[in-house]
C-alpha cells in the first residue's frame, strides 16, 4: 500500500468518510473497493471515473460558465502543459466538459472538505478547487518549501498562505534567534545561501541538468530514431526536422537579442520561470504572462535603472527548441522591446546577477527566497510560500511596483535578523514530508 492508502486508513481511523480518490493506477486502489477511484491522467484528459462512466451530468449552463470566467482564463493557459497542441476553441470545449463533470461530482457527493496533495495546477484539480471555493467547501493543501525539500506548509488556500506560519511569525517578532536555533535542513540552507564560496545550485536543478545532459539527449534521440524506423515514419520525421533546422528556433531568437550584463549599472534582476508549471500557473495568477510583469517593472523603474531578464536554464533542455504555447515565436522579441530591458545570456551566473542587483523580481520562484538571504529586496508578483517574509514587496500594478522601487531606491534593506526569525517560524510551522517521490529523490 502506498502513502495515499495510508492516508485513507488514517482518515478513516479518525471517523472521516472518504468517498472519492484521484491518484495513480497501481497505488493501492484495490484495497478500497468502496471508494470511487479516478486515475490522475484520466481526470487530466477529461475522462470520468469508471464508477461514474454511465452517470449523465447536465452540460455546463450559462450561469455556471459565467461564474467561473476568471478560472476559465487561467485554465486555458494552464492547458499549455498537456494540451499545447489544442486550439483555443478545442480547449474551451474540453474545459466546459470538465466543468460539467466536476460540478456534477461536487453536487452528487457534497463533501465537507477536499484535500489536495499540492497546489492544484493540473486543470481538473484547479477547477475542483475553484468549485470548492464557490460552494464554501473547505480545502486543505500542502506546499513544498523549495529549495528546502522534506518540509511542507499546510494551508487552506495557496493565495492566503499558511495561517500557522503567520501565527509563528507574529509570536517570533522581535526575538533574536541564531543560526544554531534552526533545524539541520534549514541551517544548511541558510549557511549555503550566505556563504559566497558555496555552490548554491538547487539539487533539483542539478538532477535536471544531469537528466538532460548531452549524452542522455543522444540516448533519447537514439531511442526516438529506433522507434521511427519501427513505425515507418523515419523519412517523414527526418524531412520535418531538416526543414525546421533551416528556420530560426526559440534559442536562436533569444541569442540574437541577448547582450552581456553591465554590472556597473543599477538594475533589477528578473529570472524567468520555467513554463508551463505551477510556479506561474496558478501561483502567478495573471502574471502567468511574464511579459506583463516585465512591462509593469519597466513603467515603474527609477531613472537610469535597467532590467536584466534571463531565461530559466531548464526551459530549452526540457521543452526543446520549438516554439510553443509558453514560448511562442516573437516571445523574446516582445521582452527585448520593453523600455530599459536587456536579455542576458542564459549562461550568465544568476547568483552574480543577484548580488549586483538593487532588487530581484519574481513571480513565485526559488530565487526570491535565495535573494532574501543575500539581503536583497524581492518584488513578488505571485504567491510563493515565502510571501509573508520581511523584505518582500507584493506587486499587483504600476502603483504598488513604483512604491516598492521608491523605497528600495531610498535605501530600504533586508534585515538579516528578521529573515532568520522568518526561517525559524517556517521551521516551526512546517511538517516533515514529501509531495512526491521526485522531491524525495532530490533531497
């Protein structure tokens, strides 16, 4: 029995009735024949749970669709992760189909609470989250604290964050914790980020680079070639790839526009997020459009300052060089044309950029937590787990951004004692655990 099975048994032992379970096949679903099981990938593709396959839920109504207009906008973009090949109309049709199904499920079972193992971000679970909010159904979710793995914050809504963490922050305000007061993992995080001699590259990024190394990519291509031969599609695929090779790809566009960073200038450092992923959708809300955040920064920038934008190191070796929904043709062109914005080479040392910057701007990325420990102010457009930390400026528009940059220009600095107190509060507010096996492997 896997962890989900153990959780179900624990809930039952505390007199909770579990009626519906979404998970991966082979995860112990046969141990609970009385619970409706729904495979995660079936749910993601809009297929019903087998137990409800013959149930006819009413199609989505005008009232229902109108109630979730904002959710629809976010979900259509969220579909870049699995349905990048779909046009807008086909995505809308799938969304309406899912809306009818999950609305029917909620009405049929009327749950008192819905538990999410992480921030809902795979279309169907985000839709279920929005339905729960609309119907005043309690939601519980777990948030990882990357780059520190093995710790989880429990919250009811990712936008509100952890209420327990806020309580701990209030209790610890004014105290003078030392590094020795932190647990081993948080002390290691603190010492690495405050020691310029340490390699602070997150472990998950190191593993990702290893998985997509040159030799591994050669192996993957070899497998693809063998499959193409077996399927009889080798010539067709070869001609398609040869044609693409003659055209500009996403990396070509970026490198054509990039320029080296001038560290003598005052600048805000903006590391782009890997997309599509939960860190920008839904955690970025409208700022899943990262170009919008860059434009707001530009419109708020003090005289003489620049914005240095750098692509995420995983974007190309994970997603390839083809243009796609999250990085469409002309994406970098649009960024480069924004006033006072410069694209810097991907190989540029992000930590050197951080150290030399006046501030770091992010949607909800790891960079923000790392910048705080380097005493750099952070402008946040989304909802990171560290959103309640001192030194954070929440940005929603030009006014809030201008006010933040005005304070930073005026000499605002991050108080290292308050940051240490915040980490102690996180230490106290988190539980030990993993959202998935990947985080456990990269710990």
